[in-house]
């Protein structure tokens, strides 16, 4: 609490879920690394705007999710973990509900403005991904979580396909097969990030009317899909390299394999015991942050394609 009895400054950061924003940063860095590896001359202002757009998009969807889960009563029923269940800010400070909504909408508006700026500078080819990403930001919690396939795919599309390939286009003016194959790694990993985080929230999510994978098909099916997506993230990276779309340096991302493998084993063993999954939620986060970050480093260090 502040000295005057109102919310402390940190409460105003709560709906943004600041500790989770580095995920958007490393995905944007991966897209930038692809553009640089392909020979794009990267302007520092453009790079700043790419990172800002990605982080603002993530901030927007976080804040809007906090608002919707607060107004629906879902977060009041959720048992929070360090990695799932929301920030708890609006339960402690209900008066910040409209602030969270406004924060999300303003962040989305700035994201859209950055996208329009790049459309004017680089070309209109960036708009389809930008528009689709904006729809995910606005519709994820109130609409997409009601359809299990859309709920499963939307996070991976947002962080993988959209942020990585959008960042590449924003900095280079074109898309490439390198960007596509690179984007598949966070596509599968971020889909997994949200999937595993849904296990502790199963009961409250069902009560709130959500219909994601583990509600519709059960926790074992969710654990199997989690393991398959972990494998597909690695296979996608190896395939991109084998086809010559990605340099050998990008294979640094495979160093995240142990964390993803351990989390997959944990999901299969403890899919009925949400309390025992918390250490694997941590490994899930490690895999999501380390894989694109290591790929970006490898791409930055790699020589130009011939």
C-alpha cells in the first residue's frame, strides 16, 4: 500500500505481468537475428520499435487477460502458482479493474501504430500478420479460450509465427524460409507454455466456461500433446537446418532440449496431480526463453548465407 492508503506503484505493473515479458523480447530478437543473418542493415530505431511492438503486444494480452479473468470471477477461484493463475493484483485492488482494461487497449493501440509505421516504411506485406496478431490480443480470453484448437494454437501463432516473422519483415522488408522455420520453434514451445499452465487452473477454467484441450479431452491427452509439441520444436529446428534454410549456429537452440524433455516427462507422470507440476512449469519457462535466445545468438554469430 502507498502512504495514502491507495495501491502501491507496483500494483499498477501487476496486470502487465512484467516478469513474463522477456518472452516477447527473445522472440523479437530471434526475428531480428534472422533478418541480420540474411544481410539486412538494421537501423537502431527500427530495432527498438520492433522490440517495443512485441513487448507491448504481450503486455496488452496480459492486461486484457487479467481484466477478463477478474470480471468473470475466474481468478478468485484460481490457486496461483509462480507461473500460472494471473498476478492476483485485481483481487487485492479491485478498483484497478478498469485501469487493467485501459492499459491493455492502449498497449494494443500502440502496437497497431508501430505496425502501421512499418507498413508505410517496409511495405503492406506486414499487415496480414499484424492484423491477425491484433485479433489474437483482443479475442484470446473472451473468445478463443472457448474453442480448444484455437486456444491451443493462438499463443504459438502470436509469439512464433507473428512476432518472429513480423520482426523479420519489419527489419528486412521480406519474409523468408529461414524466418518460417525459426518461428516454428517458439510456435510449439509457447503453445506448450500455455498448455501446461492450464493444468493447475483446470477446475476454475471449466467453471468459467473455457473449453481448452485438457477440459475437452482430459489431462493425459494434454500431456501427450505437450510431449509431441516439445519434440516438434526440436524437429522443426533440425529440419530447417537440414534443408539449408538455417545456419548451423541456430542449432544452439537444441541446448534447451533437456528442459523440454524433463517437462514432458513430468507432464506425463503428474498430469493428474497439478501440485506436483510446479517444478515442471519452471522448466517449461526455461525452455521457452532459452531456445529462441540461443537460436538468436547462433544466428548473430553465423556467417552470411551464400
